[in-house]
C-alpha cells in the first residue's frame, strides 16, 4: 500500500492538543495500515513559547498562528484554542486558503457556524467539529451520516459533564447545591469559575449545534432559551425521587409540525426524567444523547463527555476523515443551511411539575385547580401533604405551553390562600 502523507498544523497545545499529538504518535502505524494515511504534526502554534511542550516531536513550534495556517508543509489545520474572535479569524483564514479545518470550538460554531460552513463550501474545504458536542460520543457523525435519511423528531441530551456530576452527587448524597459545587471544584470536575456549566451556557451552545446539524437550519445560541441548575435544591431532588423521577440538565431540540416548513424548538433546562427512561441512568460526568426519529424510533449514544483523551479521540476521528478527503481528492464540503423558523420560547410545549404552599382550609384545592383549568393547563396528578395550618400541593400537568404555565403561576401568586409558589420543572415522559 502506498501511503498518502497528510501534514497537520495545530493551533493550541492544551490538554486536548497534547492528547491529540499523543494519540497520533501512538496510533500512527495502525492508522496507516487501516487507512493508507501517514499523519504527522508538522507545526504547532502556542501562546507561550517558554513552556515545555513534550510530545511535539519534530514539529515546528511557533507563537504566530499564521505560520501554521499558511505554511506549505501544513495540509490540514486543527483549532483547539477555544476562544471565539481569534479562532473565527484563524479558521476563516485557513478555509479561505483552501485548507480543511477540524475544531472542537462549540461557542464559535454556535455563534458563527453558518458563516464558517459557507466559507468552507466556497473554498472546497471541509469543516469538521465532532468534539464540539459530547466529547468522545460520535454524535455529529451519526447525525450527518448514519441518520442522514432519518426524519428526526426530537433529541434530548445530557451534554455537560460538570452539571451531571453535580446533580448525580446531590441525588446520591442528599446534599445542597453549594456543597456539591465545592466538592466538584475540589475534584476538578468544575472550574474555579463554573458559570458556563452551571448556568447552562455550555449546554446552550451544544444545543444550537445539535439543532443545526439535525435539522439542516442555522440555529445559534441566541435561539436557545437557557436555565441552569443553580436553583436546584436537595428538597427538589428528594421530591422528584419520591415521585419516581431524577433531575437532569437537558438540552432539548425538536422539530414541530406535520409538514415543512417545520418550526424548531430548542432549549436547555433542568428536567424531571422518569427513572424508567434511559437518560435517568446516566451518572457522574458521563454524557448521553437520546434521539427520537420517525423510522429509527429511539436510540441513545452514551460515553465520556469531556477529558483530554476522550475529546482528542473525537478530534482524531475528524482528522482521519478530513485527511482521507485531502489524500483522495474527495473533500466533503458542508451543505448550505436554510434559515431556521424558531418557535417562540413561550410556545414551547412540555409537561410540568409545580409545587405550592397553601392554607390548609376547605375550598383551597378547588380554587387552585380552577386556576389551572382557567389557563388551559390540565392536571395529570396531584399530591397533598398537610403541615399544620399549611399544606403542600405538588402537581404534574399534561402537556402545556410555557405561556400557559406562566399565566397559571402569575394567577396563583395573587391568591390569598397561596403562601408560596415553589419549584417549577419540565417533566419528560409525562
């Protein structure tokens, strides 16, 4: 077999970049035997040239990204710096130079994916980004290839390992959010500044990318309403468990309507997931994505959602695919994206869990139930627990719109008999 040499230029050499170089060095001969590709890293751009960079080998180390992007001995550019503005410029320059790019930059793709896809297509280059969502899980490749002919109805994903670890720990230990966050930071599961994870922004970007790829339309982070886990309490988790649910932070994207043009609904929020649902079993820092389609019915992809080697494995898969296209002259440019018809957040449909503290007196339950009915919200189940002069009511509704549940809560808050409106959660499978 005649080997085809493909030379890689790497932008960034952090945890994932270092792991990628390690994987290429370890698997170079196996990759060559299986694919006929001889992969080598020839140039690496870093921010600080004074640091030692073990594992680079003979690659040229530089502080100037342009010396990687425009080098004659670089056929394929891999971007792993994680910024938005610089990465946008560097990837754009590489694509305009006709060089295919592999990236794991979710924030960039969620903000400027359409622009970069169009650049790649205009310059006969590939733009691959498997590592941008769900780490080692081959989700993008599954959606783009295996399910290319599948009418996908809905995708629900646990796509942030930090929050899944925290919610799993809160469930297991009965501990409060603040205690588990401190533990997650001590163990390295959460950053010193955990905002992107716990407020849901990381999952928000991933939801936009999933919707874009699954439905072939341009969805950005701005199209995805987001709610994080900072208000989840140990009491909420205990109540969910008592009712047969577990709380997970979910990214949900859906196709709405029976015929084109379809509306796209995308959102990120904590949800109560039935213990019988496959997503309920996903624990710790693992990720999972549950796909519902017209023909495929249901399937779930599960695996490590973060970490140097798992993420580098996803990057390497893209590198091999892009390198094959370069070597054989069969570059697969991105398809054009249609405009997204995004469903208004207030029109999104879900079942809901809502608990209230009310006066424990005759007629209160009927009054409260009347408010639900007056606002078009049907009650599926209700539990009541008396606590002296006060009672706690816990409701699970049938499918209702966000607007109708908001109107219901507003009216309930105005009732003299309602002392407190407590937790509100979307409910999966109700």
